[in-house]
């Protein structure tokens, strides 16, 4: 599980609008879901058992807690009530420090994602009043204070420190993902002199840290507040002690299983090294947290990148294009460096071969470096082949280059603002472009990252998700898999054509499936292995939660997990099914799918149904409601003239209120066939005088023969204007309608006239919408001249 910070490292404007997705907008509603809104305390010490209260609603049937990362287990559920559950978490002695994501599984659903933090120190509760130096709360060194900050509030703590002893302070505030909290921490001497302060940091995002050597024996004050004194109740965890808190680490990465001599930078006692063997199980590229261990443990990690690319030898890069230092290495490769001097840039040269398709990626800010990189790739003659500042929504750079010829190439790394210093670390990876897939489930609404994002299948029922597949350099057909589903659940999905980036997936649970759940990783692979040119298609699943958003829809606090939760839950009192038609939906046509709701006796709530996914060129209403007590609704589908002719699979999803929550289910995965039309048509501009009649002719182009007769109907006529239906056959060359107007028919050009033609096959209608966008013009009646007899009605066409 990877956490990331979003947005710039500066305080948003005072008028910022926060979307508190974690505790309000993303209060999930999954199959009569538990509503998990708060966790207290927000964290605990590793190597201990911690009593935790999980608050929300519909929690009385809690059975399990899913943890996305190892190290924490649910020791017991001591008490489960509707509004809160008391549990005991057992935190392993080697549990990873920092953020852990979790969900509650109840017998009836799965909650939204929430966060729990693990630290190395025992916890102390903040106690008021402590808003001034005279009332500072004494804290033992190497403790974690768990507190809250209110509007215009300041919390002050005191510690006793010896001269030249390291004093470090780190806050977890914005990272908790609860409120729009921009914490500021300040260290003061006993007489009130400010010794150090911190707001935002490249390593911790909107959270800060301070680490210094005490100038004298005595008491020191630590002050916590919101930068603008805003907010009503900001939660935080404040680590105080003698622990190391380095700002950076070098090098910024290595290969799985590689042993590195990691050098930590920015500690007040001086830089120090720490050997580290990178995990071997990280077979794919990943971010890895390395905790500094130097006369104590840091409360959170510095970040490294694990990659299959070998590190190039450590060199000092040149500072101009002409003085680029040769790595004497052929791509693919990785290089780690530091922009040590303000205004400098780093140039290094490598060798590449013609037609290599290479990705150049900088890893800096994503790993906690202050560098805001600018990346440029040059050929041997100094011509730029690509340049980039920020890529893919982050402040790191990326360039893709197809190598034009064998030879030497140069990479330039610079800071956007020409900054530099000993902590401006970076890593450049130059890799062969590989086919990759990023799998995700789309949000169901703006600012809602959670609803219907878990697989929650009631016994004897179905549940469906739309799986998005973000492709990179691979457009072949794909098969998706959901290995590791709970017993009793099966997944059904069609092959994903190379032209598409989404697929509906329906999950079916047996009536006797055990009520249980798990975390799993969806995957996708090429149907035809030869289509990848011998390269593996690497897929990963990503679920991102923006805990807080600010103005311009910028994420302020964000987390990401790489698995999806799935569970069999208790049965709900209704199912839905599609009556699959025997006939196709034709291009430029429409059809109505009948959706049947099968209700248990006594359940008559309204049921909202919605198409899970429409094939390309097919449209439908956003949703429809099966009214209270009713059992069906007709869902109209329209196909454009460019809808692809083939058979597709899709489903409808259905939602109803059950036991005070929302139950989400789906229909079966039904077949929707798109076919070529049987006929087309054209209507020339037709004119008629108001109060008269006229002949409107729809010229027919027969494309495929059909048996019997079809009924043609004119659609889109203005008020007080009529035309009778006409019958046609496969031999008809036109459908002629008699237009009847009255003295109230509106004058002018009416531009939405078209012809609906319905034929019948196998007892079911096939409807064409032809001659769309035709025009009927109603003109004012000509005035009569003296002695003129009553005019004869005429049809005028152009």
C-alpha cells in the first residue's frame, strides 16, 4: 500500500473548499454497507496490543477487519454495537511503521477505506488546558502524543533535553486523511525563543518535522497549531524524542534483493549510512520505505524505488552538455544522483541502439526529494529529443523517445527553479517501453472514491463492477481474472477487445456460499501472447482515495491501495434480471430491455436500475426506477449509425434501501447484439402552409430483406400537426405520409423530424430511426385576393 501526497507543498488559500471524502463524501454504501466514519485512537505502538474503537453505523454484525499490509491482526472483537465496535489490534514487533489501510467486513457489507498509523513509541493523550507555555503538558522523550486542535487553538508540550542531545519532532496530521489540516510545529526554548519551525516538507507533504541539537540542558517547548488557526477538530499524532529524522536518503533505489549502503542526509548529528537489503519479493517496480535506525528509530520511512534496472556506476555528472560524463553503459539502466549546487544541472551520457523505444523517468518528489525536476534528452549532436517538467499528475518528469540511430545520447536533469543542495536527490530510470495495464474501478460520483468499489455479493444474488483498463503500448484483446475470490463466488466477464478500455464484470454467489471475505488483486493478460512481441504484459490494480480535496479539485491528502476487497454477504430481499431479447439492436435504432425485479414477500421498496456499461455507440437514460411495489421497467437503448456490429455483454445494476442502508446488486451478464440496419431513409425539405395538408415522402434504401410488413411512423412533428402511420415492405421505395396542419400549427422550420420504422422478427420488434434531422417548414397561409376561390392543398419539397 502506497501513500502519496498531492498538490503543492504550500497552504491553500483561505477560501479553499475541502472535500472530506474520508469521513463524509465517501461514507460508502455497499450492499447494505457498514458506515465506517472514525477510528480511535488513530494509531498505536508496534509490538503491542491496542484497544481500538471503530465508529459509524450498521456495525453490529462486524466480523472481520481487512488490513492491506502485513503486521496488524485483529486479535478480537470485544463488543459490537450499531454505532461502534470495540476491537483489539495486535501490532507485530516488526510491523511496518507509518500508514496502514483497513476496512471493516460485516455480515452484510464492506466499509469504506480508513487509515491507522503505527509508530515506534508509546502513546500519550493530549490534555487541555495546554494552550500556552505556562500550561505546557510535560511529555517524556520518545513518546507519541495523540491530540486534537480546534479553531484558533494551540497545543504546547514540554520536554527535558540535555545539551547536544538530538531533539526531533514529527507530526502526522494531514496524512491522517481526516480534515483540511495544515499543521505547523515549532520548537522553542524555555524563554520563548523560536529555535526551529516546520510547515510543509517534501518528505511528509503537508506534515512537517524538526530535528536539532539542543543548545543547552533544560526544558524545551513544542507548539502545534494549524497554520492559519482554522478548523474545528483536527486530529494529530505528534512524535517527540531523540530519534533520527533524516530529510533524504541516497541512492534512491536498487534492484530486488540488492544490498545497498544507504546514506541518510540532513540529520543534525551528521549524515550516516545504513546497510539495507531490498526485498526480493518486489519482482515489479515499487516504492519501498526505509526507516532510519541511528540511536533510535525514525517514526516514518524515507522512500526508495525498487526496480529491475541495474544502477549505473556512481559518477559525478558534468554540468554542461559538452561536459556530460559518460556512464559507459547501454540502456536500459538506472542512475542515482544529487544536484548539490544551486543553479547547476546534471548531464550524463549513455549508449542506445536504433529503434529502441525508451521511457525516461525521474523519481525525486515521489520519493520525498525537494527536487522539482526538468528532464531533457539529447542526441549526439545536441538536438533535444524530448523535454518534460511535470508528468502524469506529479512533479517528476517523464519523456518517451524512439532512438533514431545507434550512438551516444545525453540526459539533463535540472530543477525547475534552479535550486540545488545536498538533499536534492534524484533517480533516473531509462527502460525499454513495456506493455502495461493499470486496472481500476471508476468513481460512481464526484468526490466519492468508495461507493461500489468493493465486490460485495449477497448470497444467491449478483454484483457487478465496471473494470477500467488503462493501456500503455498494448492494444490487443485482454482476458481479466479475479483469482482468490471467496468460496462460492464466480466471476463472469467477456474478452476485452483491443479497441476498448473497460469491461463489465458480474459476480455470482451461490445461495449456500459461506459468509466470508478477502483481499485480492485483479489482473489482465493478453489473449494472444504473440501480440506482445515477446514482452510480458504487466498489469496492476490501483484504488486511490482522495481524503481531502481543495480548490480547483486538487487532492490535498491521498492514499492508494493495490487490492480490492471481496465478500459474500447476507441475502437481500430482491433480485433483478434482464429479459434478453431475441432480436438485435440495429445501428440507428432503438430497443427496450425489460428489467424484472423479483421481490421477496413484504419487500416493496423502489428499486433504481442503471446500465452498468454501454457498448461504444450505444446510449441509454442515466437510470430508471421500478416504483414501489412494481416488478418491471423498460430500459430504452439507442444505437448510433457507427455502433460496432457485434455481440456485447453488459448488465444493469440495481439499488434499493434495505435495513436503512443501500443494497447494490446486478442482473446477469446479458448479451446485446448490434446489427446492421435493414433499411435507411432520407426526407427532403418539405413545406406546407398552415391550415393545409401536404405529402411528406421518406425515400427508402433497402439494405437487408425482411419478411412481412413494417410500420413507419413520423416522429418529431410540431404541436397541432399530425400524420398517420403507413405500412411498408422490403420492396417499398418510399413511405409517404400525409401531413395535416391546423391554424394553430407553429410557423417556421422544424428540424427534428425523423421516421421510426418497426418490423417484427420472432415476435419481437426491431426499430429503426431513419432520416434523422429532417426539416418540415410550416409557412403562413397566403392571403386571399378578391374573387379567389378556396386554394387547393399542395405538397412542396426541395
